[in-house]
């Protein structure tokens, strides 16, 4: 799983630069990073495209108090049990 924060750090991309690339205000990107806001579907499409699919809509979904787990990770966990 790659969160937007992970992606930006790994690629050494600033919040401001990424905001320009996906055509949103840097304040919005900051809110996405802090979990205060989720991108709308149009912005999400641009994020997925800009990150070559490394960041997906699922990466913005979180149940309070629980870590995000992709289906492939669930399979790994169940096999280990």
C-alpha cells in the first residue's frame, strides 16, 4: 500500500509541486495528507494517473482505529494464520 504521503516522500515531490500536477490548491493536498478531506472523483483520477497507479482511491479510505488493508494483504494475513 502506498499512501499519498509515502508517494510524495519516496519521489521527493513537494506538496506544492504535486498540487500543480493534479490541478488543485496546495491546501487541498495538505488536507488529503492529513486525512481531513478526500479528493473528489475527478481529482482522484488525476492522482491515480499522476502516480501511475501507485496511489488509488482505496488509499484514502480508512476505518477509524483500523489500518487500511488491501485485499492482497488480507490474503497474506490469512495464509500466515
